[in-house]
């Protein structure tokens, strides 16, 4: 059995260096898909990468967290921004606001719709939706993302997962189970398995090997591996206190050994468009 593997590089548009690294990880490596951050400072660089790499699958990396401001004004999305008109830095704030009932799904829908339209303006079909820091695991955000996928005719949405022990991993699995049901009821595709949340910013050859082995052992038909390539010494990444090993991920993704590992575990590389067409 040959299984579909989508290697998706997140954060295209975060910095110009990230854009160059994603392009390299695609042309010289195993990255088949990417997700564009519509609010990213290097959005124009992201658009250029996609125009030069027509086989690279295009997703929208929808954001209601991060240090950047929304596309819409603070007055249009008041429950999503702080006093300075910017998104909160962490998903934890989104969860806290969600628990308190202080996030208006209508605000989320307005901002996400604007971000999707900006990504579609690149002039390429959008193959899937996902979110910055996986905020669509939260039910109110999940419902908006699934509805917008149907509205925009986008056939797939990322389903994050976690194998981590403890409350965080358990919480992700519970929320992911709800999201899977929501996607199935809406007829929106997703991969059978996923890796990348636990390994965020530290995905190495061993971690990839473990993910591929686990998926092959479970006899799944499709797997998404979520990566974060970047450039060594990128000064524009210094503002993010994420402790990500961006350049190490780029090195792993472009190593010929990685492609051989994919093949050895019985996977074929593809995009979310292949998943929807299957």
C-alpha cells in the first residue's frame, strides 16, 4: 500500500528568509505544500514564491494570534484584538477568551474571510485551510473554519493531533476528535494522521521517522507532516521567542536521506489536492 504524505511548511510570509527556506525545501527537498500567513510582513515574498513554484500546494494559514495586526480594523473585529489593535501573542489567550465567552465567532469569520480572499488573490487554487498556533482546535473557531471552507469551495482542513502525555496532549486529542466529526459531517477532507504539533520548531530526522513509522503501523492512507523551515541567522525571526530550530528543519527537509526515508516507509509525496481528489 502506498500512502499519501503531505509535507506542509507553515508560516510562508512570516519573513523573507522563511519564504526563501520554504522555496528551497520544496525545490531541493520533500516539502510539497505550504500555508500562507496573509497578515505576514513578507506576504509579497510569499506570493512570489508561489508564482515561481506552481506545483507547491497552497493553503491559507489563518491567524487570530501573533504580533501582527489583523487585515480588518479593530473596530470591525473588536473581540480579536488588544488595546493596541493587534492579535494576542499566544493561543492561550484565545482559549481563555473562548472559555469566558469573549470571542465573537462573527469577528473570527470576518477576519478569516478577508485573509482567505487575500491568499486567493495570489491567483492559485487554495487547497486547504489551517490556523496559526492551531487555534481552530477551539470549537468556536473550528466551526468558523469549517463553514468558510465550504463557503469558499476549499476541500480540506488540517486536523492537528498530539501523542504527548499529560493534560495538553489529552486536551488536543479531545478537541481533535470533535473537529474530525465536524469535518466529516460537513464533507470536508482531512488526513487520517498528522505530525508536527508536538515537534513544532524541532522536527528532525528521528521525529520524522517516528511519525512515518507510527502512521505506517496504523495502516493509515494519508499523513500530514507540519514543518517550519527557515534560514540561519534570519534577523527578522529574532522577534519571536519560540525557540524554533528553523534552519535545522530546512537542512533535514532538503537532505536526500529524508526522501529515501519517505519512500522506505511506503509513502508518496503529494498535496491536499491529491487528498481531495482521492
